[in-house]
């Protein structure tokens, strides 16, 4: 931001540096090792009085001079040129901080050059002793050059104490100085052998050639143990956080690691042809293969070293975007462009949004990214993102995947950069209104009847979840497959009512138009891949269909059925997230219907991933994850974690997310070390989404008040409560889940940049689907909650304490039986038709209040009761009756 | 301050600015002498290519010097480039980026020129391509010199940097700046003049061929005469305010300029009289004064934007002393090596 940016969009200046640098280091290590090679080989020729070997040395010097002095020397200056064009500020820091160190390096360089020239031009005229002296001077001064450069290069990765002391000595003799020096010295010797092959293989005389090749092979093999030991020493001298960031999180480094390992193994294997007898042809081809492998080896190593520094160019001091770390806070607060010397635009306005974005792109992205160019093409990388997706990416950039620098600047500047990428580069609309505006089609229900005088039974049936969500992107992935769960209790009315468990049968049946969900989804096509079980069409995981019987659940002492594969799609194309089921209790022996009722199966596919991950709603343009969105999601997952989910899905092998990520609700244990599904999803997205309130929840959960499901529809919602009062704001919610992950490495990474309202130390960990907000956290003692009551951090202690599993004081009636499903507790206000969720209260009481509210004990007891037998404070008037009148 | 907002913040310096400037100028002097020699000799060889029977025979060794001079010239450019960056780096980086596309080509072209000089030397009397290789060397040095002139001109004119906002792809060259062309030609004619002297010196110390020595001095005389004209053109091409600094407005600058012109005229006189050593000494003195002129010009042109005394000093005396010690040791080793290389070898070769 202090300097102009060379606007090279196709081949960014960083790539240019990389090309020049790799070519240079390949030669420069040879230049150092080659010095010792020449000296020792020349010495050997003198000691052995071997004129042929001496002739080889002379030949090698000429080759050496042409390669190292011409190409090596000038390409070294080339690095200097290119880094000054690419990162002028960092170059300036290095030049100024190390000016006399560079000057010392130059002294070694001039000695090196003169020594080499004399060694070459005076080879024949000098005595052996003097010639060897010159060779030794070359070798030592070349190695001293390495000594100096090594201090500066390692400083950039591990500036160590310098950050505090600003002392040159701390900078130079930094934590990785010594291991890197030993390692690079090893490389030099290895490369000396490698290049030695080149001149050796062209020796015409066979015996000499084979001797020379074997001799050069020694130079390759002898440094190997030193390379291995110092390599590990070097690697572990790098602070752990840097290693995690750049060798675990940054998947781009993986390619370099693989290349490094691959070329190491091949290099040493192929070099065997010079140890064993082989034909000259093979030897010649082998030499050039080895040179190529050596080049890729050093390229991979330098790539890893460069990437290890990310997101900095001087670690902990200056970001790779040439922004000083110490300026970050001020620039975020006051604006980046305001202080960017070479930005034409100083303040983002509506009319200059794209242009300002371009300035920001140049200043904060171009050092690593190109535009439709050779490397890190920003257009390719941001392909599957919408404007909000882009903003979210920028918001989260550098937090989890902290090898990228964070975006620096104000919110407005972030929007400008996102606008430049999405509109300016992709040509997409940035003014798309992603807010929901769905108009539910009201479908009145015919309520079942109840005759308090004659009916002997009360049948209460419910869906265990207030909203069963389904991913419906089974061709690509699934984390929620079709399968709703119902439960029911049959109560024989009387002063002392009886819960009937024997000799009755509870039947259920879906309303018309929902009987064949397989017509509307590909789930059954991919079920075997996803669930490792072949399923009959229209049947769920427990073989239940859309019509069937509830089984008696001995453990819970009620009737239940799991895995009823109901979908929110009606055959006529109507989106209907609250289909109605009929439930009948039948006397098994007589076949007589004891009671009849209806219940809702709340089910939705409203996951609005497309808002960020692009695409459109899948089903009739209303809801669901489209192929485009799903593919984008898989690609992002693959890119960030190194999986191959997208390719597998293309081959017909979609993934069940919980096969890796443990999830209680789908009874999956996942893979050890992976975070639970919920912790992963919330933890990851909390780092990226710029919203922290309900807007964030509504992007993934079907809860938008103008959306097509509107699942949070009960009395709490009516009274103005949103998700966050119980679950916490996004960062708090994510933190509570991540804290339960027993300190996995990824949980720590996801947690470290969250900014919850509650201090992390005060957030109680919770396991998803087990530790949920406890109703009694607010309704202490079943009383009216305090005005400021919040249920966050007051989790149920175990699964059986969940609202949907908990029972009353008699241990016979589940809370949910009388109060309704979670998020749809009575009275519930469903936009798909009034009282849609309140069928049973209306059936039995005529009012949508909890069963037995307002003293209606007679529903079951036939008479009015005096004691609060089911729970405290139950015999009273309903507090919020006025909500019923609205 | 006309364009303060575009001037990057400079870094602190670690030694008094005078030391840094002295070091820059010293190494630049050696560098430019070597570069002038390469170009001058190359032009002379090209001009005279094959026009006498003994051309290849007598010039073979001279052609050998070109790649060696390349090695040394590049080496000497390093400290000059280093120290200019310490003092003027924030300006130089900016101007380099403005012309990045042209600037970066300096490196691959230099490599080609360097290899060409070796090719030329090895095939001097064996291949007709040797001549083309040498021509390539000359053309590339022209390119590099022209780019350096452009870069330094742009560096000294921050008021023109806003052109960046219309062309950000590294193609901004100050081609409409009048002084660029005489400045470039000033380098070319100087090179031929230095080449002429080197030509004479070479023949004086290798074969004592009198006509060749005279020929070199003649070349020097012609080139310097042109150089004087180009020099005045260069002076006149400068903005008036700057030009007048060298013509009385700044006493020191005027004195140095006057001295420079005097040394030049005297060197021509001595050359015409065939006094090679005297001419050489005067040439060196001229170069020193011209170097100071060059520095003065930079300071005058930057006076509205930047002063070297703005740089904050945070000295690193310990490293500076170590540098001086290592430099001394280095010089000692160089001396030893020269002694080994060029003394008559009395040892019996084993």
C-alpha cells in the first residue's frame, strides 16, 4: 500500500518471482557445492597424479563457470529485480535492515568471481598448489555467500526475537538459521554431484567415465543422511502454528510436499544407474532426468519454504500483501484506501464501488492471485460464490485458513472488493435480493372431532421434531435424509386416566398427494451409497412407509415410528412443509376405532445454501439444494480439506457427511478426530458469515419469517423470541459446540477467531442433540420467565432430559404430548393455515392451548382436578391469551 | 511538495547518508567504467570487424576481455544498486514498477548478452556468427542503458508518477521527457571514448603497436568531441531552473561542472598530442566530476519532493565495521589472487 502495484493480471509478479527464484536457487546451490567439488576433485587429481581427472576438472570448471557465473549470477540479480517489482516494501525492509550484511555478501561474491575467473583462465599456467589455493578460496567464499543469504531468507520465515528487539543479530541468527544452513549445505553437496554427472557423462573414455559417474554418485549419496536429519531439524525448528497453517491447512502445500517426496525417491533411485554398470545411452538420458528431478526437488522445497511464511512476507511483521501487521487495526478502523498511497480512490462510494474494489484487489490480492492467469486465478477460485458468498469469504479470510492474510479495511471496502470480483470479474449481479418472499398457500384442515361426553379415549400423537429437515441433494451429498419420527400415547379417560399400551394398534397414514415421495426425490436412487442399505422405494431406513403402524416402544412406554420418509413436496407441485397425517387407535381384538386424530409432519428442504454458494432452489425453484449449489459446496470442501467428494459424486458415489462427522441424531459415530457434524458446520460458517443474529440462522435453517417454511412458529416466536435467545448468537452457538469436541486441533482452529458475546471461558460446552437449551432454564420451577431470561448456556444434561424425551412428574406423559412439538408448542401459529399445528388442542378442547390448559383436566380426567400433578404451576390461566386474538 | 501523496514512506538508514552516497558513487564509478569498456570495445570491434588482415589475430585477446568485464561489471553493479536503494529506494522502486514490463526484461537480456559475449570470444576467429553475437551484445547494452536512463529519469520526477493511474501495467516510460535522449547518448559516446582509451591501453601493454595506440586515442578524441556536444544538449534539455543550477545558481555544482568540462577539454588536447597516460588520468577525473554532476542533478530534480536528510538514522556501526573488516580481508585476498595469477610463475609446474 506504500508502493504502486504492477498490474499484471495474467502473470502476477509473485509468479514471476517464483520462476526466477527457482531457477536461481537450482544453480546457486550448485555454485556453492560445486566449489568444494572442484577443489576436492582437483586435489584428488593432484594426489593421485591423475591427468585424466585433472582434465575432467578443467572441463567441469568451464561448464561450471558458464552455468553459475553467467546464469546463476544474473538470475540472482533477477530475484532482486523481481521482488522489488512484486513486493517493494518488503524488499526495502530487507535492504535497509541488512544493508551491510548484503554488502558483506557482495565481498564474498567478488572474491568468488575473481577466484573462478582465475581458476578457469589460469588453470594451465598455475602450479598445483596455487591452483588449489584459488579453488579453496572460491569454495569458501561461495559457502560464505550461502551463510549470509541463509540468514536473510530464514529471517523472513522466523524473525524470532527481532520482532521485539529490532536487533540485526537477532534477525540474522534467527531460530531456523542453523538448521537451514546445514540443510542447504547438504543440498549444495548433493547438487555438486548432480551437475558433476553432466560433464562426467560426456567423457569419451569408458573406464574414466564410469569412475567419474561413481565418484559423482558419492556426492549425491553421502549428504543424504545429513539432509534427512537437518531436514527434520529445520522442519521442527519452525514454530508449530506455522507448520499447522502451512503444512496442514494449506492444501496447496500438499502438492509441493508430494512433489518433494516423489522427486527425492526417484532421484536417489535413478542415480543407482551410475553406481551399477549401464550403457552410455542410459547414462546420458539418466543425467538429464536427474537434472530435471533435481530441479523439481529444489522447486518443491523452495515452494514449501515460501508457503510456510504465509500469510506473511516477513513473519509476524508484514503480510504478503505488503501491509504492516502493526497497521492492521488502524486500517480496519479508519479505512484501507485512505492510507493507500497509490490508490486513486480514497473512500468507497456507491458510484465508485467497482473501481474501489479494483484498487483493493490490486493492493490486497494481486501479489498472489491472477485474473484468468497462470496461477491462483481469482475468477476460478471464486466461481461458486455469490456476492454474499464473496463477502462471507472475505470476512472469514485468514481466520480458519490463516495462510491467507485477512482482508484489511472497513466493511464498505470489503463490499467494494466483493463487488469487483463478483460483478467486475464474473459479471454477476450484486443487487440480487436474497431475502425470502414466499407466500404460503393456505390449506385449511378438517379438524377431527371429540365428544367429551361419549369418547372414552384421547389419542395424542406428535412429530418428535418441530421441523425435520432434509438435504435432498442425494446425488452429491446428504446430511439429512428423509425420515420423520412420530410418537403417540393413547389415554383411557377417567378420574384416574390410564395410558393404554396393550391390545391396541396405532395406525398412521399421510394425506393424499404425499404417498409417493420417490417421485420427487433421488434419495432412493442413492440411498444404498449414502446409508449402506438398500431401501425399498417410499420406505425409510426402518422400513416404515407413508402409511403404517406405530410400534410400541417399551423403553419410552409409548407408540413410535422412526424413518417415515415424508417430503414437503406434493405430487401436484405444491410445496407443503406441514403435511397432515391421520392417526387411529384401534382395538386389536375388535378392530374398533378407539380414537382418531391428526398430526403434522413438519418437514422442509429449505436450506438456502445458494445464497452464498450460488445456484437456484432445486425443487420448482422454491426450495432445496440444486446440483449447481451442491457441486460448489463439494468443491469448496475438497479444496479446503483435501477430500475428493466432488469426483466421487460424479462417479455416482455421493457422500453422507456424517460418515466422517459424528452425529447423534443420525446415530453416526463418524471418524475419530473429526469434529461432530454440527460443530463443524456451525464452527466453520461462524468464521465466515458476517451476520451473527437470526439472519445467519435463517440462511441454513428454515426459519425465515418470509421463507417457505417458517418453522419457528410457536408461542415463543409470537412473543418475539428468535433463535438466539435460547441457542445464542452464531459465534456463541458455534463456540458451545466446538468446546465439546475435546480439544481437537480443528476445533481449536475454528474456535480461535470467534467473537462470542459471552467470554469463551464462560460458555458451557454442549454436545449437539444431547445438550439443548433447557425449557426450565427460563421457566424456572415452571414459572413465568424473568423478562431478561435467556436459556443459552443452560443445557439439558442428557438426551432423556430433552424436551422431546422428557416426561411429567407421573413419568407417564411426555411433555411434548400436551405441549406440542419443539418450536411448535401450543399455541402455534402456522402460516400454512391457522391451527395447523394445534390440531389436537382444537380437537379435544376447542382452543389451541396446551392439552389441559385453563383447567381442562376433564379432557383426560373427565373431571376438574385440584392438584398440579403433572408439573408445578399447571393449574392456572394461560398467560398470553391475547396472542390468540391477533 | 508537488506530489507528496505518491511518495512512499522511506525506511530508516543504518549509516550516515553521506557514507551511503559515497559508497554508491564509488561502486557506480567502477561499474560504469567497466560497462563503458564493454560497450566501447564492442562498438570498436564491430566497426573494425575484418577490415584488416590481422584483425582476428591482434584482437583475439581483446575479445576475451568482454565476458570478463561483464562478470566484473555485473558484480560492481550490485553494491551500487544496493546503496542507491538504501538512500533512494522508495523512489527507485516506484519508478521501476511504473516501467516494470520493460525493466524486468533487463535480466533475461543481460543473460543473453553475457552468453553472447562468451560465444563471440570462443568463435571470434572461427565463425561468422561471432560478429552477430557481438552486435547482439551492443544492442542489448543499448536497451539496458536506455531503460536505466528512463528509470532514473522517472525516479527523479515524482511529479510525473500520476501517469500510473492511466497505465498500470508497467509500461510508463518518460519518453516525452527531453533529457532522456541526450542522457542516453551521453552514455553511448562516453562508452566509445572509454573504449578508445582501453583500445590504446590494451595495445600499449600487450604489443606496443603504435598505430593501434594512436587509433584508440583518435577514437577517444572523436567520441569526446561528440560527447561535449551531447553534454551541452543534455544540459540544455534540463528544466531551466535545474540547468541554471549548473550555470551559476549553485556555486558548488557550477564549479564541478566547470572542472568536468575543463578536464574533458584537456583530455582531448592530450589525446591529440598522443599522451595516453595523461589522457587516461584526465578521463578518470572527468568521470569523477561527471558522477558528481549526475548526483547533483538528482538532488536538484528531487528538491521539491525529497531530501536525503529526511531519512532517519538508526546506525548499525557494529555491522558496518564488520563489513569494512571483511572488505579489507576481501581486498587482501583479491590482491593475493591477482599476484598469483599475474606474477611470472617461477614454480615448476607439477
